[in-house]
C-alpha cells in the first residue's frame, strides 16, 4: 500500500518500469534513518570503534547496498553518484596530501587512531556514511526532483537533514557536538559534493576526523574501487 502510494506521486519523468525501484529507495531511506537514529542513541560509544559487533557491521554494509541495487535496477551511472575524477577532485587530493604531510611532520601520532585496525574500521564506516548520504540519498533526490528549479539545493538540504537526523547521540549529555554543528558539517560536505561532483572531499574530511591520516588513505582506496567499477561498466570516470 505504501509503495503504491509512493508510485502515484512520482513525477512523470520517472519511467513506469523504474518507479518500483524508486519507491523501494524512498522506503529504504525512511526506514534506515529511523533505525540508525535509534541505534545511535542507544548504542553510541565515545572514541573510535574498536570491536566489530555484528550490529555495527550490518549497519555499515547497509550504507553501500542501495547504490548497487540502483546501479543494476535503475541503470544509475557510478559517476553520477559521486565517484568521478576531475580537476576539482585533483585539487582536493593535492591539497590533502600537502596538508596531510604537514600535519604528520608536526604530529606523527595523527597517522592512525591508536592502531591501524581501528583506522580501517573507521574508514569503512565513515566512507559508508558518505556513500549513503552524499552518494545515494543525494543522487536519489536529484533524480526525483530534476525538473525542479535548482534540484541540487534540494539534494544538499535533504541529504544533510537526513545525516543530522540519524546523529541522535548529539542528544546525549556526554556527546560534545550539537546537532546544529552536525547539520552545518553535513551542509558543507554536501555543498562540496555539488561543487566537485564527487564525494571524495567528504570522505577525506570525515575519515581524517575519526580515523587519522591512515583512515583517509583507506577511504580513498574504497573510492578508487568505485571508480574502477565505473570503468568496468563502460562509464568513464575522468
């Protein structure tokens, strides 16, 4: 019933044959935001993730799953979901390497978060968040509202609100960041997504904050895998 109602409100440019997968996407987003909001409030712990609980792993994998479903069922191109290589992305990489090298020389301990293992975990988790919010949700909004005036503004706004909504740990007294600060961070990352056409800036910043320089490198590795997937599917990422 919910799916059929959603299909009726989809704009005409969404072909009838693809409306079911778009309805699934909207339902997936709504359901996942509710689940993640609950989990973050009751299962959040301070500091980097150091143990691989099954619940965490399932949640992180669920960040990546919808993109692959839409690559296959809706024929989305990998490049349009934020995995591309262009001049602006190149500038981000060069600046990151320069700043990262400078920071490492000043503070070698920033290379990893306690252990390499922790940086890998954080990179997979935080890159997953960028893939989901600035990759999947951002693109989904663009597709659904492409005939609206400035659809990218809606994509920036709605993906950022979704990102902020799941960070319910901001409501806990022991969490030092407010939900308003999280929203500002999300808006900035989403705007960079718009400017560069890539989620690499978000991956870089997000992974550095939680996983150190090693986290950034692991995040970049995941990004490169998606770029290679684009080439495999016959779509140039450069």
